[in-house]
C-alpha cells in the first residue's frame, strides 16, 4: 500500500529584521514539521541566511521554544532578534524625558485630587 503524505497545516511566521518593520508569512507545511524546517523555508524569502535565523531565539505565541519544536495547526512561529536596550532602562529614560506630570498615573488628575491618586 502506498502511504499518503500527511495533510498540510497552516502556520504563520513572523520576523522583525529592524525596528518598526515586521514581516509575516502564512505557510502550509507538513503536519509534524519542526521549527527548524520552517526557518529553512522562510530564509530565502526574506533574503537572510538560514544560519543567521538559527542563531536567533524562537517562540510560538510568545513562549520561547527550541528549533526542535513540533509545530501544530494555527501556530504563530516568532523569530526574535536580540534586544539592543534593556526594556527597564528604556522605560526609566522615557519617564525622565516625559516628566512626572505627563506620564502614567500622573498624566490626569481629578479636580481637587492629590498628585499620584
């Protein structure tokens, strides 16, 4: 008997090569394929070497996974580039730039209310 190939599943692959630039591809891949297989598929489409993509962190719906992760239908494979600035430091610097009166809880106050409440 001839065995049939497994039915393809739909996944989405998301990559941000630069700030404020997100590339997204919807793919049909064989059921049971690994994340590493998908990296080899999308690298030429984005003009990136497979080795460069394999050096980056991967996630599925915001949870870190390895390249050996088996993908399921509807998964969103995310390729994370390294952070250039610590998010906590960036938030502190933004708060200093904006000032205490125009950021977060201090931005609006009810009439007669105390600062910060």
